[in-house]
C-alpha cells in the first residue's frame, strides 16, 4: 500500500486540519507538525515522544530481549547472531556454532531479521535444512538475525500505551476456517475466498499461508467437525492476514495492563505498542515498538477508526505540548 493510501496518513491529515496544526508532509512518510511556537516530527509510525536510544534498542529485538532478561520481565528470548559477512562483529561462539547449539537444545526455532517488521523474514524451522535455508535468506539482506525457541501461542495481543495509560488492546486473529461437520477444508476455503474483500485476499495469499497449512500434514479434503478451527498461518502479523479485534473483557485487560506497564516502566516509554502473547506458562512480551501502528485496527470499522484516531490525536497533542488546552 502506498503511504498516502494508508488510514494512518488520512488520520494525521484529519487531526491536523481539525485542530489547527500546520502539517508539512515529506512523501507521506516523514511529517513536520507545527502549532504556534512548537514543532515536532512523525517518521513512519514513530512519533517525536520517545528518545532515539530507546527506539533503537526496541528495533533491535535481541538487545531489547537481553534488557528484559536482566529486568526479569517475562518475554520471548531473542539471541543475536551476526551475519558471516561481518566477521569483525562475530566472536567464535556467537555465529553458526551458537545457532547449532540452540537448534539441538530446542529442535523448533523461530529465526528472523533482528531489525525486521511486518513478519517479513520470520521463519519457523524444525529441520537443519530449514534452518540453513532461513539463515541464508535472512543474511542475504540483513546484517544480524535473532533466534528464539518456538513457543506455541494461545493468543497474541497488541497493547497501546500513551503517557503511562493503557489506551486500548486488541487481539490478532489469524486467518482460519471453521468447520461445520459437512464441508471439506477445500470447500470452506473456496467459500471464504468467494466472500473476501480485496484486502482480505491480499492478506490470505501473502507469504504463502496456504502451503504452510498443507505442509502441516493437513489435507484439503479433510472435513472439520462442527466449530473446529483450522488456522491457515502460524504468524499473527496484521499485514499477513490476521484481523484486529478489540479486547473488552476486563480480566484480560487487567492481565495485559500488568505486563505492559512493566515494559513501559523498564524502557521509560511514552507512546508505544507492546505485543504480548498468552502461552501455557502465562503472558509474555513478544516485542515492543516505539512506533505505533494501528492501520488494520483503523480499517476494521468506523468505531475502531475513531478509537485509533483519538489515540493518535492525544499523542500529537502530547508531542506539541497541547495537552489540557
Ligand atoms: N518465538 C516465537 N514462537 C512462536 N511464534 C513466534 C515467535 N516469534 C515470532 N512468532 C510469530 O511470528 C510473528 C512475527 O514475529 P515478530 O517477532 O513479531 O516479528 P515482526 O517484528 O516482523 O512482526 C509474531 O506475531 C508471532 O505470531
Ligand atoms: Mg510483530
């Protein structure tokens, strides 16, 4: 999607128009916002609220993970491995030997671009061949990768925090088909494709989620029992077919608040999104971003659009010193 087509850019333009803020856009990716004597910037989804060092640490999945380990904050561990193209940064025990050791310890890993986003270059590997292939692909463009044990995820959430308040949380529902005891997976999929909007289709076919499902040993002629869900994609990325669903249950909100506020405190964050997973061992932080992306939420319906817009409005007011005026 081009920058100017995103709900995000539309929202920023609307807020500035409504609140008398002058906005200069640079390719709808970098923005300068000015109100009276004060000015500040937005770059991508990054607002001028958090300091550059914190933003850089959070972008580096392994660095953020090490800090969470030191703070005893429940999270998915990420270990950094530098590309062999940069031997000057590698110690002997931190390269391929290290990956092999982790692989023989866990047998099921996730390897990803250490500074990646949007689920690109994120691979689940269960064999040595998959491991080698994934590392090769990541290192063809990235200078470091992060390796983690694969952790079965019951639910994945995004928690949006601004100035110490949890503004909202949504869960990420992966693309799936639900059985009715009559139709085959092939028929259910056909029906889903026939009903899908263009953007749902894009998500469904991005990154090859259908082959992932078939390689899981499932057959397209299987008849799922009534209510049985078959997930088509193992990743929860909103840009790869997952849908955003607001969390309304107060007990879940409280659990998310407990873990997200520890992350906010540790990194001193002002505006951030905290991705939290629910596992059999409880809640864990998967990643934290100081860029706040609510694109898919805003596209869900009018109410969600307004909710996302109000949070972005609060963030803009906060960065231009307009709060309480
Ligand atoms: N260690 C892991 N175990 C299980 N699933 C994972 C693991 N790491 C990532 N995932 C899945 O892959 C998705 C993308 O990974 P993430 O670390 O969030 O990368 P990105 O920053 O590209 O979104 C996550 O939303 C999650 O569903
Ligand atoms: Mg992610």
